[in-house]
């Protein structure tokens, strides 16, 4: 059976990345494992991407997880979202 949840998360992250990259006039195709910084994502684009991921998935990314490594590629972002979505909410 196909896991639609994993596919859906990856597709949604891909759309977010494409939207952020297009705002920066980066028109190249991005693969799931491509390094987004090497592909043209700026520091400001990275921050916008982090905020967009939180909004799109209704999650709060802990400060410790807001690292360039976690936002290096579509695949890494999707893994982060899946991990955070499976954790129970904790009191702040």
C-alpha cells in the first residue's frame, strides 16, 4: 500500500520550495536531494522557507531544529516535518 502521507508531505514541501525560489527569480528545477543553497536559495529565502513550513504544516519548529542542515533539501525538510508532526505537543 502506498503511503500517501509521506508523498503528500514531500509534494507540499516541494511546492513551498518552488514558490520561495521563484520569488528569488531562481527558475531551475529542484530535485528532492538537491542542495537548496547551492541551487540559489538565499539566507532570506531560507528564513522565509522556515516560516512557510511552519505555517503550511501548522507546526512549531524548535529553535534547535532551525538549522541549515535541516533545510538543505526537500527530502531533509520533509523528514523534519514528519518527525515534528509525530511528536506530541509540549507545553511551552
